[in-house]
């Protein structure tokens, strides 16, 4: 049984196999209607629970559609409406759900909640985002980068802004897929030192620059995310905006990257905050391909977890 809890906890060969399978499955669908099942339905007869303790558009819809395209059935559950939100433990929830369903995808707050679910479930558990990481997103982003620009190994990625959960998964991916990552942002929002250490331990170059234009020089891709994540307190909003404004991805910053550098963002975005609409809608942006590829990457992740 394979959980998919984080990119640094999954072997490079399994990660590569999932990326390649995602691309093959995407190609195989050609122009089929979105609601039509795939030619092969390897998850036929499987039941999948998608649990959300935080809001979601992409993760929720792409998992649901992807599972159905492969023949599975799904149920989308809100943490608040489950006994989980009213005092039942994660461990007991995991034990109970394991009697009904074949796989659990969980979006939650603390990473410890996800790990407890995985420890006590007897079915695979997928990380649909925690305060600490967002591995499904970065698998989709690797599919996206490679379909536009070829192998990601050896490239220079620049992360501008908050060193948050998505940034940590990029650092894990840098280590596992062999690319470099330069972080630029205020010191108080530096990335998780454990994620930086992981990438470096695998031979990736991780640099930190306070000057965003210096950081962006020669980038193959410039990546950002919201300045205030779902787990950040509302009281931090104004301070974060003031700290992060110099790290907005705009035309000047894109101009420091390579001429064919991509602009990436997991979405949802706050237009003209972390990135200008000019960049988001410009020719270097692949943000909606990233959203589309959530579907294909997660189909490969589901097959990996279910051994199908
Ligand atoms: N990128 C992402 O995970 O989006 P949602 O929050 O809409 O799922
Ligand atoms: N960093 C963001 C990502 C949303 C997909 C958050 O956690 O809110």
C-alpha cells in the first residue's frame, strides 16, 4: 500500500513514473468530452473519500473528475460536517473510513493530522495540502514545466514571496528531480529550513537573495503564490502585504529571467498583488495549464496509491 504524503517521502523513480504516466494518460484522452470515462478504467469499483478541512476549487474538482474518469466513485466530505469537526479523533476517523472506502484524500491544517490519518488508516492516504506542503500541486507543475520546456533537471527555478507550504514542496521536488531553486523574499518568511536542507542534501543548489531582481537573473521559471495562505491569521494580512510588495512578479522581474522563462502560480491568485495581471495573462504564463494538469497528475497518483 502506497500513501502519497510528500514528494521527499516518495522515491525518485516512483515520482518519475507518475509524471510520465500522467503525460501518457493526458495524451490518451485526446479530445474526449471531459465527463467521458477513459478507454481503460483501472479504478472501476473503487470508492474514494475526499475530505476538506479548508476551501478548495482545483483539488476538489480535479480529484473528483479524475477518479470518475478512471471508473471510481467519490464522496466529497467537509471536515466541519463530519464528527471529526466535533471531537472524534483523527485515528478513529481513519479506522472507520478504512472500513468503507479504498482511499482517503485529506486537505487539512497541521501536518500531524495528515500523518495521524495515514498511521491509523488501513487504506492509502493522499496529502491534498497541509500548512506544511502541497505535493499534488507540484507534481502537476512538473508535468506542466516538462510539457512546455522538456526535462526539469538542471533548471533554475526562482520562488518569489512567502516561503510557504507550496514553496516547501518545490524544494522537495528540487531535491528529487535534480533542479535548483533560488528563494527571494523577506527574511521573516524564509522557507522551511528542513525543506532547504533536503534539497541541498540531494545536490540541488538553493540560494536565498533579498533582492528579487538579482534572484531572478537567468531563471528558467519564476514561481509565486498568495501572500496570505489559508492557515495564516487574518491579523497578519497587512504586515505581510507590506513585506511582500517588493516581491511582486511583474514585467521587470520576468525581464531578468531567460527569454523563454515560464511564469507559474498554483492559484488561486490575488491579481496585481503577488503577480501582475500583465504577467499572469502574458505569453510566459502557464497558470491554467498547471490547473489542468492537476487532473492528470492526480490520476497517476491515485493509480500509484491503489496499485492500479
Ligand atoms: N491550487 C490549489 O490547490 O487550488 P485549490 O485550493 O482551489 O484546491
Ligand atoms: N499557500 C496557499 C496555497 C493554496 C492552494 C494556501 O495554503 O492557502
